[in-house]
C-alpha cells in the first residue's frame, strides 16, 4: 500500500494516495500498537503527502507524533531522531517559520 501510495504521490494523484497511506497507518497502529517504529514511518509517509499539497497544519502534528515515537523507541540521541527533526525543519521553512526551524537546527 505504501509503495502504491508513493507512486500516486509522485504522479500528483494525491486523492488516490491519501486513503492508501491512511489505511496503511491504521493497519500498523492496529496490529503493532501506536508506539511502533513502522507507525512513525507511516506517519512520515502521510506527512510527505500533505507537504506536497501545502497542507502544513495537517502535516505538523503527524511529524511531531513520529518524532515522539522515534525518540521513545530509540532514544533522543539516535540518528533517526535527527532525520525526524530535519523533517520538522523543512516543514517550518516551507511555511516561512524560520525561528522555529532554527530552534530545531
């Protein structure tokens, strides 16, 4: 589902990608629990779709949730935390929220 949704996202078929990403997220949450790393991955996938559409207010809480999962599972000093922080920085930069972006740098 994630791969097909990614293909649709890359093709600009956002309305076809979103339900697939949401379904993949729901399945992972149901089967693995809300704090599993694969759930964070699904959250990031859905967030990338929202970013492509300029839906920043929908993207931000998902990025924050993914960051929280990654920190909880891997610890605050893990390299995957850096990637997650960079995702938030990109979001804030896209919105012109440079002081917020700087704080995460």
